[in-house]
C-alpha cells in the first residue's frame, strides 16, 4: 500500500510539473486554430497544396483529348486575329473529317459581321457534336459574351475561369445559374458528358445548380466555402477542385496550320475530344497562372522553370475534362477533403504530439530533433494522402506541432529549472547545517559529560552563532557560489576547505599531533563541473569532520591526493581507535553525498578500517579526457 501511495504521489507531482507546460501548449494550438479559422493561413495552405500537386509522380498523358492550338505562326499565316470565319469554317470541316467524338470551340464567335459568316453558320448548324462557348460572369454586362447564335443552347457551355485571391487557378466551374434563371453547364462538363455518353454512361445533372452532378456512377464532389485550405470562399454555382494531370505534356497538341495542311494523322483525332483554342501568348491574353502543374505549352515552349507557370485557357479546359472522364473510366480519384471538424481534430492531434515531445524529451536539442522527425512524418503523410487525392491541412498542423512543442519545452524547462533551483537550495541549506552546526552539536553530545558548565555555555554560544550565520553563508553561496567554483581551481578550493575545517574546535582534532599536509596539485588538470567541484569540497569537509567527531585518541591525520595513470584517488586517513561505532555505521547524509558524487564521477567510494587501527575514507574516479 505504501508503494502504491508513493507511486500515485509521484504521478501527481509529475502532473503538476506537466501542467505548467501543457497549458501554454494548448493555448498555442488554440491560436493556430483561430489563425486558420480567420483565413490567415489560407495563402500558405494554397502554396503547400500547389507544391504537393506539382511533386506528385508522373502520370501517363491523356490521349483521349487533343488540343488544336492557334499559335503565333497560325495568326501570321492568316494575317489577322480573330481568325476569319472562312478559315475557321475550313478548320472545323477538316476536323470533322477526322470523325472526332466531340469538338469544343474555345473561341468567342458572337459577332456575325464577317462577310464569310454564311459558311461558318452552315458548319455550326450541321455539326451536332460541336460545343461553343459563352461567358456569363455576374450581372455586369461587360463581363458577358454571347454564344454563336447558330448553336442551340444544349451546344453552348460556359467558359468562365475561377481565380483565387492570389490570381492562381485551383478550381473549375461545372454549372451556374444565370440571370434568366436557367442552369448552364461549363464547356468542360458538356464535352466530358458527350464523350462518356458514347461509352454508355449517362450525364445526370441536378435540378438546381448546387445539386450534386453524377456522371455514370461517379458523383462529382462539390466545392464548399471551407473546402480544404479555403476559408469563406465564393462557392456559387457548382464548382470542383481541379485535379491537374501530372505530366509535363499531358495532352497531344497540334497547330491549326498542321491540320489545314494535312500534317495530322486522322487516327490522332478519331473518337477523341478535340479542343480548339488560342495558344498564342504574345498576341492574346488567354492565359491563367498556376504552380500546381509539371509543365504547360507555354513553359515547355520557352523552357522556363518558373514556379508561376502560365496555362492557356484551352489547356485549363483539357485538364478539367480529363479529370472527369478519368474518374469515370479509369477510377482516377477526384480531389476530396475532410469535414471541418475532422480537420481541426487533425490539427489538435499534431499539436498534442508536439506537447508530448516537449514534456517527455525535456532536452531542447532532443525536443528539436523529435519535432523535426515528426514534421517530416507529417509532410510525408500529407503528401502520401494527396497522391491518393485527399487534401488535408498541412500548414496548420505543422505550425501546431512545432509551436506547441517548442512552447511546451520552454515552459517545462523553466519549470524544471525552478524546481531544480529550489531543490538545490534545500540541499545546500541542509549541507551547510549538516557540515556546520550539526557537526558541532555532535561533538558536544559526545563530550557532554566531560564539559564544565562554562565550557558548555561557550560552545552553545558558538553553536547559536553558527546557526544564525547559516542564512548569511547560504545567501553568499547562492549569489557568488557558482562564480567562486567556476573561477577558482579545484586544488585551491580543497586547500581552503582543509585549512578552515581543521580550525574548528572538534574533539577528534585535539589529540592529533601529526598533520601530513596534503598535496592537491595533481588535480590541476582534472575536468570537473561546478556541481562536481562543490560536491568534492563537501566530501573533503565531511570526511575531516568525521575524524574530528568520531576519531578517538587519533594522533595522525593524513589527507592524500594522487593520480595513478587514468585514476584520481582522494583519501582521508586517521589512526584513531573505534573511529565509527556500530550506531554510526548506518548510512548517513555524508555517506549518501559521497556515493552520489562517486556515481557522478563514474568512480567508487568506500570507508574501511586502517591497520593496525584507524579509518580510511576514499573516493576514486577516472580521469575523463575531452573527446576532441
């Protein structure tokens, strides 16, 4: 029962110590959660998300989508931009001859003033597999572009591109409710749906723009205001996170000139999705910015490795189409996130890991190493989950882990240092009383019957003075003790202890006639910490006081200090009779101090009889050399 009580007492004391570091750590986790909730970490989470996406393993190109790019050379060949209706009509008729599944025209053709419009209008009216575009952004008229009037509504898709506040692309629009109240779908969704219908997979839109969209057996996960690292984002209509295809050249690309001059094999486009769009960056501003991809047409053409890669609008649609048809046909996962509650539990979990490391490791360097390893594990887990298309909080969890761990470690260290200082103060106070007034009192008790009243009164007055001087000596030791022990060599400190102790009026010293002067110079090169210096001085003082209190009729006192190869030996030898009676053989405070010092020095302590009579108090330890 006593053992159990002691165990629970230790647990209770440890909990009190841990509580000092636990509360600041929890406060830091709370601050991280508040920072994330307020959106302060949104940019950092986006950047981490982009970098992880760009670092994913390379995937195979998606050859089901072919981009026909109108580049600078094409515009020079034609002589102007926009591409005249006749050339565009010729391009579309040529593409139709290759029998693609569906053609997406990522060009605005709402104006009908071109004199050759009749030919293009005929192509529009006779191409049921052609999808055109319109723009409908809010209620501002200047942000709206009408579709080609020849195309029916079911052959028109929205070309709206969604940018985040840092100007980068991470989402795509699937459906939106326009001012007229009608629900319109994006170009990428319509092209994917047309392609999948030829595979026998139905497109099932919801009755409202915000309803889930099903393609085949796949439900496209709708983007929410707080999806992933987003905080109160604009989530109007039906949006989805864009899972870019991880490849430097994810889609086959040909130019308009290549098509018109017959340099394209029909097999490249047969039964494919063909996207026609602008790839002329110097002439037209049809690019978006992202750093979540391994490469784009523009970066590959210019050879740039800038993390802020520019993506043509037609490439954006290709990535959006690819993620939908790949999810349905190839079971390639769409990007998903946890619910808000689970994300904050995840952050709390890593914060608690940081707190645990700060409390258990205690050493700042060990804590830092533990936090580094844990951070690496967190990054690996987060990256691994993203390769499986799960986007989880990285930056908040990393901040919670590191900040809570370091904060807890600092507070716990300060708390432990304070406790150690209190413990050291108590220990030094006891040592001061034990090696001073208690030794005097022990000497008085041994000779109490032989002391005359006047002598007893005098010694009691001395004892009273010693007790009153303990505070002053302790105050001086606390203020200047470390400085004294750090600046004074150990051999000089031992000389001072030796001389001051022998001046004390202890009965065992009165009969000594021979004092063999010690030589502590062999300790000049001995490497000792400040605590070890203090303990060694206390050992010598305790050993000398034991002679003064317990040696009977001792005539010789020898203090020996020597170095034998790699060992130091400090001995206090007397030749008194019955130096330690049976009552004193049990371990006292002095013996405990000596054994503790021996463990610290990785040495040994012993007290043994000395022939023919007397006692030897010996401390022996190895000379530790610097590792360098």
